[in-house]
C-alpha cells in the first residue's frame, strides 16, 4: 500500500503544478504571439521575476516547451526560441494533412449535431474577427476550430499532438500579416469543412482539408 502525502505536502505539490502551468502558458503565448521572437534567450531568473515565482515552476515550463519543440538549446547552452525553416514548414504541412485527415474521417462518423453547431458558432466569431481585422483573435479561433474537430472526433491523444503542431504553425507564420479578404476566404473554407462533416462526406471533407491547408501555407 502506498503512503498518502500529508495534506500540506499535497497542497504544496498542487500549488507547484498550478505555477508550472501558469509559467507554461505565459511563455507559450509569448512565443506564438511573437513577444519572444525567434532566437530570444529565455532565462529562468528573468521569467521567474516577471511571474513572481521561484525558478522551479519556470524550469518545469521550459522543459515542457523544449519537449514540444518550441524551444531549443542554443550554442551557449541557453534556452532559446526555435526558428522554423521552409523545410520545417513543409514537414508540418505533411503531418497536418495526415493527422487531421484521421480526425476528419472520424469526425464524419461520430461528431454530434451539438459539436457541429459549436463549429458554426466558431465560424461566426472568426468571420467577425476577420472583418474587424483582429488577426490575433482570428488565429486563436482558427486554432480552436481545427482542434474542436479533433475533440469532436473523440481522439484525445491526437488532440495533444495537433495542439503541438498548431504551435509550430503560429510561430512559422509570425511576421506575415494577412489582409481581411484572405482571412474571410479562410472562414469560407472552414464553412465548407463543416458542411462536409455534417453531410458525413469523408471524401469531400478530406479534399477540402487538403486544399485548405495547402492554400493556407502560402497566404
């Protein structure tokens, strides 16, 4: 029989977990929004001071981001924000086509009407963000839309994998703003995806996905 931790010890462990999560989301959002540009050195001490925490949760957060690939170890052993080459972009695209194809196929089989209705709500929000030129909000909703399909397909492991890839996509696209008409075209393609899933048309959903991903990579 294992030994249960005392209440204070359990509380401290829970607190460390929350601080680690806070540090993780703070750094991840800073990377994907460009607040920490490619090549930036992320020092544990500086981040801990900014967050008002000890170094331990920051170290844990940086470790997670290193494992996910958004950070890497630089030539002087510092932790730096990773850059993505054109070869990386092509690999990300191939992986998204394959993995999201699995999700779309399953979604056509198991996604509920409530799930599909929620996708349509996201489309309304995303179109509004496009019209108003709120690109950061648009990209957040874009990520939510794609991951919501995976969640509706009941594939939690794949959800985590694609969440990681979406982080790569955000960083690879930094510094390339898109005009309103391009954003609206993305929403139109998303609407075609939802229509295909609701019709339970696997072939159509996969065709639209491939066209959508390939077009998005060049705009």
